[in-house]
């Protein structure tokens, strides 16, 4: 099982966007009436939850957004197309490291 977490720049961008969206929602809240007010309250709550989740997953050591489980007969590959071992290292990288140790 592999845990996939976003990069720190993606976390920063999502937090900045969440702050802007929350500012817009709170700014419009004063002039809204009836159902529009409840919509904006839900909007702000959703922005806080999504922004908080993205910040936690990007900046926490234990944070992740989804898990990838390898099934029987399935191979994992990294973004370069190299096969990935169970410990998350590229099999190509492991063979090069073991060749260096053998020398």
C-alpha cells in the first residue's frame, strides 16, 4: 500500500485559493438574505474543510490524500515509466545502487 501526498507548492496554492474563496464568501454574507445566506454558510464551511484537508495532507508528515493498493498481478510504475518496488523505490534505482555496492 502506498500513500500519495500532494507537493508543498500544491498545498500552498490550495490554501491561498481557500483563503480567497473564504474571503469572498464572508464578504458576501452580510448582504445575503434567506436561502442565499445558508448557501454562503455552507460554501464557507466547505472551503474550510477542503482547504484544511489539503493543508494537512501537504504539510503534515502523516498527511495523504489517497492510498494506492497493488492487487495481485499488478505492477506499479513511477512517472518515468520505471517499475516501482514495494518500498516505493524505483527498481531501476535499486539495481544501480546494488551494482555500485558490488564494486
